[in-house]
C-alpha cells in the first residue's frame, strides 16, 4: 500500500481537501480524504493525472517547422520533413514525446500515430495511451497500412496501452474507409473542421488544397461533419479533434451522435485556424476535452499552458470572464479527457476504485501561494517545472530530480538534426 499527502488534494469530482491524503494499492485508489501520510508535501497539491486527449508523440521535435505558413502549406512542410527520417528516428522522437508528457504531469494520451511507434514508447516509459493508428485513402495507406503497423502496437498492448484507429480527416480519407475503420471494433479518432482551407476543398475543390487535389479524395460537396452524419458515420465513441470552423447545425449533429470533441486552443491559434466555439460545444452537452496536439503546431506538451489558453480564448471570444473558470478548465484536462476517450470509469478523478493516476504539483513560490483557490493555483500558476511527481497505475513514472532520460533526449535531438538537414 502507498500513500501521499499534501497541503491540498483536488479530487475534481468533489471539493478541494485541505491537508488531504491519497492512498492506493495494486494500482487502484483506495482512500481519498483529510489526513497526513508519512510522506507529506506541505506546499503542494495532488490532482488527477492530466489526460491529453489529442497528441502526436511522433512529432515531439518538429517545433517551428513552417511556422507562419497557411494551414495547407504548413502541413506539406511537415510531410516533406517526415520523409527525411526512418523508423529508428521516429521511435526516438516518440520516446521523447512520452517522456515530456510524464514530466508535464500527463498520465494518459489519446495519440494519433502515423507508424505506431508511440505504442512501444508509452509502454516503455509507463504512459497510459490509446494509440490510434492513422489511415489515409491514397498511396496504399488504407487498412493495408493499418495492418502493417498494427503488430507494433499489439506487441506491447496491455492495461496501459490500447489500440485504436484514426481515419485522418474527411479531406484525406474517403467515407468508405471511415466505415471500414468502424468495422474493426476499435476506438476511433479523427480530425474534423480544423480549418477554412479544408472546408473550401471539401465544398467545391477550391482554395489552397487545389494544386494537390490529385493526391486527395474527391471533394464531398459539404463539410466533413455533414458528410459523415449523412452516411451514418458520426457515432458515439468517435473522438473528433479541433471542430474549429463549425456552425450551429454542425454542433447539433455532433451532440446528437454523442461525438467527443478535443479542443486544441494553442494549435488552432498558432496555425491561424481560429478559435473553437467552446461555450457552444459545452452548452450542447458534448463531451469536451483539451489536447495539446503536437509540437509541430504547438511548442510543447504543456497542459498547464493548454488550460490557460483555453480560458483566455473562451473569455475573449465570449467577452465574459465567467465563460470558463479554472475549475472548469481543470475538469476539461482530467475527467473531460477521460470521458472523451471512454475511460471515465478508470481515470480522470481521484476516486476510490479508479486507477491510481496522480500528478503532484509544487505551489511553493507561486504567485498563488499561500493558496486561496487551489484550482486557480494549478491552472494559472502551474507549469511542468513545478511537477514533483507523476504516478501512473500506482507506479511513479517521473520524480523531479531523478530524470534518467538523458539518452532519450540526445537521440531525439539527433533525429531533429536529420529533419533540419537540406
């Protein structure tokens, strides 16, 4: 049996507990409440591990490539860079991505993976993951590519790492391939309505994607959300990243079919795609989470920055300081992510019976210490540098000052150098 106490415990599904204690055994939480353990961290808070519901660990070292380019051209830059490296480099990059998630207090990822290398990375480092193997409709990337990459995930699948499938997006995947993906009976994730570029192409084949039309499925004559709904391909359990450029009818379609939406505010902002209508999505009753996307479009796997950005943009968009509070943002990053991934029975809150996935955050020296509102202290005052410990399934996977990932970082740095080479 293991236990830990701190100045504050934030269960998320209940009120904050001052001087609280969490006890776990065999990977499951058995007690949460007031109390002091033999190991007590007075100026810290214990909270559920963050659930990064949309990531791409394979792109952990792609930061800055194509920055400032329009979405379509930016994506092509990354496709060209990715072609410069092989599987060993991709594996090294994915390991770094998993390590950086753990150092940022992330205990679970919903990872869309081009090759599946994120699966062994997560298994090796102890990061909980659903690894959605990406499929495309051209160049032989369909389910044949899925079957080619599947053994890489199956070889390490266990209680922490699970297999999923990701038809990439309606502008890169024919609707028949969505249907085939569902028939696999696995968790399914996709990208929907991320940018105006994709909607222009899907509507009538115009816009920045037009010069590359020969490599894409034919335009659908409508948005991806509308096309999937018309074909019965919006289904409960589908995880849709982004949903930035959506109208009221599309939000209603997502809600009607119980599609989960992952809000990626930093990525969407930096790529100039816009700001998802978070208030409307939540008001419609959708299961909404937050995700970092990848460092290809966002500088880091920093969920603290992601939560803060979600708050900033929600309040600015609505011109209302009550549009999104710290407690609500924290819920999006924990139980919200768990619900989106279908894991709410196992993770997302500090609840007896759930898996022991914990993040321990120091508040010492923070502008929010001494603490008035612990959720505000976490969301507005937290950072990866303040993460003291990350526990996944009852096992400490990261502890500040005991970082043994020097080789992981050096091999990933060498891979980035290959990506930079002309």
